């Protein structure tokens, strides 16, 4: 079993920054990717960023490249998403995800960017 708990969401003005955290507990494997997804109202959940626990391989959605940075602290079993230059279209519920046999999701954290 894997438990994922997100935190750090909130309300911010356009151009501002937020840092999301995802604390993982239970089974975690060094070669498993940790991912951030988001879902805006009326839209499908979409990929945002990914990082491996061990290799540090990182990928980003085109819409967030250059503005968001994913990182991890293995000692704390925590993955972060630093979000800069936020735009109103970044407004969504942000979810942490990993797949170890099956997909595990956190409960989500709301990010609202006002114009």
C-alpha cells in the first residue's frame, strides 16, 4: 500500500508562486516515478510533471515548462512542485500519483490563480 498526501495549495494572484508537497508513505521503490497531475473544472485530468525517486529523470507538460520545477527529498519521502509565474489557466486540483502495480492517488490540493 502507498499513501500520498498533498499540501500547499491555495489562492494566489497571477504571476505569483506556490510550492506543493506530496508526502509518500508505505511502499515506495527507487525506480518508481512520482507524478503530478491536475484537473480543472469540466476538464480531464492532465499530466503536469514526473520524477524518478532514484534517477532524477524529469519530464514536464509543455504548458508548464520553464515555470514549474519538480524535485524530491528521498530522506523525507516527499516530492515537491514549485510553481512560478502562475496563470489563471493553472487553476485546478493538483494530484500526486505513483504506479506500483496499480495507480495510487492523493486526495488533491486546490490551486486557484486569480487574474
